[in-house]
């Protein structure tokens, strides 16, 4: 059985748009590249043809991956999400022990993770450690750089 993908409504829309673009636009573009490359003749030394076929394989692989994810998707109903403890969909404000600097993370499913955008996966070390915690609680997180202690300052939707 395939792994269930937990996602927000925004993330679902993003995946559906990507799938639609791959199927309608990218497939046609790569088919045209293959057609043009075939016109160059001998396929044994035709780098344009090889490149277009590789691109086609990548696109088809991504389409299959997205379709599999969308078959096993669970969309979070944000109106059901509380703010008593951290869960997927929560926005969490934390401080690192010894500092007053506040960091904000949104806990999301792995398909939506964007650490630079403040969206961390529920499967990441920080995301996993924060799940289930309440406002005021501290949590130790084992990171590649060593153990970090975070205190949960606020939890919102």
C-alpha cells in the first residue's frame, strides 16, 4: 500500500497545477523537440534526440509520481485544527534556548516542505520533535549540528 500524503488545500492545488502543466504543456514541448530531432537523421549520434528522450523520461516520471501522491492524498481540514498542541498544519513560533530570537515554522507534509520558506516537514527532525507539544513546552532536537533546545512560544493555524 502506498504511503498516504498529508497536505494542505494550498499544497493540493499546487500539485494539481504542476500535474496539469506537465500533461498539457511540457509533454507537447518535449514531443516537438523529439520530432525536430528526428528530422536531423541518424539517431546513433543525435544528441538533441537523446536529450529530448531523457527530458521526456523525467517528465513522465514526475507525472507518475504526482498521480500516485494524488491518489493517496489526505487534505487537512484547517477548520478542524486546534491550537492547543502542534500538529501538521500548525504554525509554531519557537525560541532557541539561550536566545531571544523567535523563529516561525509551519509544519507541513513532506511534499510541501520548503525550509527556506519556513515550511518544515513533519518528518524532519525539528518537525517531528515539535509534533504534539503545547505552548510553553521545551523540546530537544537532534540536528546534524548537535542538540538544540526549542521552547514553543505560540501555536496558530
